[in-house]
C-alpha cells in the first residue's frame, strides 16, 4: 500500500503513439529526399531529344545551371535535361533564336548537409533508446533487466483485503497484527527496548489462508508491500538469483519501512548440501545472498520479510534462526468455530435462503481448509444458478458438499444389475460395521451412485474435530476397511472375489504398519519408532530413508502388522455374520433409494420405513451392459468407495 502515484494514461495507448510517431518520422525522412526527384523526373527528357527540339525550333527559352538545362517549349510545357560537356550548345541555341540565360549552381548549406547526413543515425539511436527503455522497465524480461528483481509493489485500490476478511485463524492473525502495529507506531515498542522483527514465516497446509494473511497485512499496514514468489529468483545461470535478491532489497530500502512477501520460499530456501554433488549451484547462491541481506553486516532496518511455505521441514536451519525469521506463525486448518466464521465471510456475497445454517455446514465439514470452504460456497452458488434459483438453499450446500468430498455424480455411468447389486452389498457391509463396532465415526451417508473414481461411497464423519486417534478407534477403522469385502464373501462366496477392495486392503495395511512402526501400539515391539519419514534428495529424486532393523525385528514387525489386520477382519466378519438380515435389508434399501443418510440407514436395518417420499426420493442411475476398470478410491475424511474390478 505504498505512496500514491499520479495517475498515468493507458500504457498500451502510450506505446502505440510512440510507434506511430517513429513511423511518421521514417515516412517524412524518405519523402524529404524523394519528393524533389519525383517532381523533376516527371518532366525530364533525354539530351538528344532536347537537341532535336532545338533544331525544330520548338524550344522557347532555356536556363542553364551547370550541367542542368531547364526551360519551356513553344507550347509552354516545361522540361529538364542533363547536358554533357557540350561547348557548341550556346552556339546552337543562338543560331535557332532561343532565348537562354545562365544561372549559378545552388549550393546546399552546411547545416542542411549535416541534417541530411545525421538524420538517419539520429532516428536509429532514437529507436534503440526507446527499445532499451522498455526493456529496463520490464525488469527481468530482457537482457538489461536479467538480474533485476521481479518483486511487484502491491497497490490494491480495488479488492483491498484487511484482517476483517480473515476468519478462523485468530492466533495467526494476532501474531501478524503486532507486526502491523509496530509499523504504524514503532515508538510504542521502542520505549521498552523492543526491536522490529526481521521476518515472519507462515507455515500451514495448502489452502489455509497464508497468502490471504499476507494480503491482509498489506491492507492494514498502509506501507509499501512487495510480493514475489520463491521461484522468481531461480534461473539456469548461476548468480542471477543472488542479483535479484540484492536488487529486491535495494528497492525495499528506498521504500522503508516496508514489507516483502515471499510466497513458496521452499523453492529457494531448501536445506543446503542435501544430496550429492557440490553445493555451488544457483539455488544455494540465491539462499546465501538472502541470508546475508536479512541479517548480515549491513542492517536492513524497517524491512520485514513475510514468507509462506507448506514444507517447513525442508528449509535451511540458518533461515529459521532468530534474527532472520524471528517468528514462525502456524496457520492451521480451522476448527468448527473457525469454519463457521469462514463460511459466514464467504456467504456475505451470496443470497441465502432462510434454511441455510453455517453452523450445520461447519459441523459436516471437518478437516476442510479455508480454500475448501470457499470452493464449497462457490459450488453451491453454481448449483443454484444452474437450477434457475434466486437464493442458495441448504439443499444446494448439501449437494455441493457431497460433490467436493466424494466427487461429482457420474450419471452417465453404465452398470449392469449384478454390478449394482454387488456395489450395494459392499457399501452396506461398510455401513453395517460402522454402526455396530464401537469406536467408528458416526455414519454420515452411504450411496451406490458412482462418484468421482468410485462406484459407491460410505461416508463417516466424526462428531467433533479430532486431533488424535486412540488405539480403539484405529482398530475399529481396520474392521471398517474389511466390511465391504467380507459382505461380498458372505453373499457371493470366496470364488466371486474381485479387485474392488484393493484400496481397502491398502488402507488397512498402511494403518496397521503405522500402528506398529510409528505409534508404539504393539506390546511385542514396545514404544520404539522403526520408521523415519524424512526425505533426502538423491540425484534429483526424493528417497525415503528408513532406520535399519535386523531381520528378526523385521519379521516381528510383519507378524504384528498381520495380527492387527486379521483382528480387524475377524471383527468385521463377526458383525456381518451375526447381522446378516440387517445386511440384506440395508442393501435392498440402497438398491431402491441409492443414497441413504445415517438415520435412514438405521431405520432401514430395522425394517422400518425410512420416511422418504417414494415418488420423490428415488433417483435413477443408467443401468445397462458394460463395465469399468476404475480403481478403488478412498475419499479424505473417512469415505470408502467401491470400485469396479480392474480388467472386468
């Protein structure tokens, strides 16, 4: 939000006028030398014809200027010719009675000669100066601006963002509000010996609002705000990135106090010396220059660096020490209160129906980031507009939530009756296990309508935001993973198994391995960690490192993983065997209604009416010949989807 500049005209129109002026100058230059010759060449005649006219007596008068002869014919027509060194010309004219006179040859002035000779060079120099000036204006786009900073000063006259537009991340906002206060009134903190922080690092998952926070700082601080991406520093030539860092800080010093925002700083701030080869590459040179500029021999007073990343683990330790990035502000995914506030911010510009409740939507969207919630509101508005509605109702928000969580409905999906029935039993098995096993999240929705990459989805949502999982909950989720496969076994037999449960098996295996190797949930292996998630770069590829374990320990790990998986399988089989009638009823209800929520599923397994209008509740999916090879897909947040067998 830097100093206001005087309004300038349209730059495109200005460039057009300059080029038009250059073109007109070229036309005038050419016409200056060509106009006189065109005028005289129109009346030029050969010298031989001139002599014939003299002999005929058709020449009226003549003017001789050097070797140029001009005059008039008897019919008053003018002529011009070039005479060679002819000593008898005067005698011939006198013999024929032609009136003639001599005229001194005109000499061009020194200044005209100088102008004619220098005008082409001046024109070329003018064009070159204009082109070079344009290249220097666009720093980094041409040869002269190759080492210039690409940081742009942000001046938001329209669409200005303030802290009022940032919701759901109150702690991060308070941390940055202090920086804004310091910029507005530094004496308030200086009285007690406080110094302005050098930098603030925003850390959070994608979509949590890091860039939005930076824009809010620009809107609140009312100081110059430069923004640049980490990738803008890196070029194929060594030293260019360092030059751009120097130029960026020079611009910032001229506008201090100011804020410089570097988005995705991990592109340039990765740990030095990782992998093989020497470290004297372009990225490390750029990082070294950035470290020196932030806290080196020369102090950069009044310049605050705000950076954002979702990979803080790969950043160089020298970048994170106090004196450079003094503060690491964590921008987490919002809780239910934060989600409600974020929804209310995005709903301000959307006309809502009276039945819309932001609290209810927030409860049904655990794990959503700010970007996810913005997308949810936008999808609901698009659905309402597609239906020709003037207000966005709760029904559109529910449909939008299903679309964001589980994918769009694939209404044109072609399935046979047998495939649809198998999908219904598979999803009914997942749902029944989640209703009977203690520790499972409440059943939210189960559907056999193809969505995204899945032929059907069973969706479980926690009652409140969860920040950790107990061993009981993880074992319940293992049983839930096998509910679909075992339901198909009980109905169709072991020989009818297909590849549709491959994703269930993968989830169960990964979870059991994490329980054994990371969470210390195995009594035989104890509270030890056998996995290291850190990555290192090896010849440009990321390679996961694992701690070396003995063959005996590795065998024991495999045994414990198998034990956890088999316990989950046994639990699921016991539940479905004891409640086989409920499995049939739930599968039949899914075949009839295709989508059931948690309460409707509970009524269906009891044989009760689900309380839905028969005429309006039935939804059709196109059924017919054909198949699919879509792999099984688990949706984030607890969804299990039944996929078609691969190669079917």
